[in-house]
């Protein structure tokens, strides 16, 4: 599913216009991004937690030349799935 398909489904299930559904989805994504960039956790109970994580510097290899190269430390976005989400994914497909 892509974003346009998500907008269509949300609009239909919420009984609203596609334009309104897209605005809400965009604002939600913008808000999550803004707060995670500030090192804040965003927790949606049952869905999951978005947070910034620190990745350590390490040595990698250039796959073409096999030469070692330095990969600097950096912050990355992380997501930990919530309990209800994980349980839903792990349910038997017959139990749909």
C-alpha cells in the first residue's frame, strides 16, 4: 500500500474527503518527524514508538575494491512495534 491508497482507505472509513484525510495524515507524519528530530519519543499505544537512535562509528568495506572505509557515527530514526500491532501481525491468517 502506498500513501495515496492509505489516504483513500482512511477517507472512506472515516467518512471524510480525500483532501481532509490527506491533510491529517500529512500533519501526523510532520509532527512525528519534528518531535523525533528533537530527540523526543512519540508513542502511539498499541501501534508503536518512534525515536531517534545513535549509531556508532564503524569500519566498513568498499564492495568494489574491498578497501576498508570509515563510516561515521550518526543518528537514525527507529521504530519499535507495539504489542497489539505485533500480535495482529502474528495472528494466523485463518483468524482474519
